[in-house]
C-alpha cells in the first residue's frame, strides 16, 4: 500500500531541505572565507577548497532533478550567489589541475621531465595517476554532463 502525505507534510520536507542546504552553504562559505583570509595573510591554509561535486549538491538536487532554489533558497540572495561564484572558481581550478597533472605525468612518462620534479614519492604517485588522461576526461565529463547541463554554460 502507499502512504499518502499531506500537502503540509510535503511543504515541511521542502522547508527542512532548504534549511539543511542553507546551513551547509553557510558552513562552506565561512570555511572558504577563513581559508582565503589565511592565504591573504601569507599563511598556508590548513585545507583545500571543497570539491565541485559537493558544491553542485548545494545548487542542484540530483534526486528530484531540480535547482535547489525550488526549495526556497533565494536565487538572488548573497548565500546563493556566493555559492555559485565558488562553484565557478572550483570548477576552473579542478580543470586546471587535471590539465597540469596530465601534462606533467605524460612528460615524466616520456622522459621529457625528471620524476623528481613531481616532489615526494606520494606526489609522484598522484601525478602519475593522470598519465592515461582518464582523470582529465572524467573532469571534462563532469563539467559537461553535470555542471553545464544542470547549472548552465556560464559555470564552465
């Protein structure tokens, strides 16, 4: 049998979803602001930026295939616009990293670059994971099939 939900229950679920999304946006934006402030002071930030896939979850609900603004997140509000700006920033950085690492891995693999240029053994291992170009292709596919498709070309 099927459970019927009242319109009030559905509204309540949407409000809960909106509140959770907004709290998560606030936490991420605070973290990034603190990280950027550390960097501006010349300090090394204690962590990296959040992954684009995690930010996408704040802007796009993949279960219901809708923008999270449908839950009442204010599209023109500072929280949402800053999250969109962060998404654009992170997508750009992740693509740049994938391109750089792929070029470096292929240069090392063909002997055009010394493996020591990658740094430590762990760094070399990470760089060489990009050698085949699969990680770069995965990043391109994510941007094309998820980000651009759901959020728009302006995010690329």
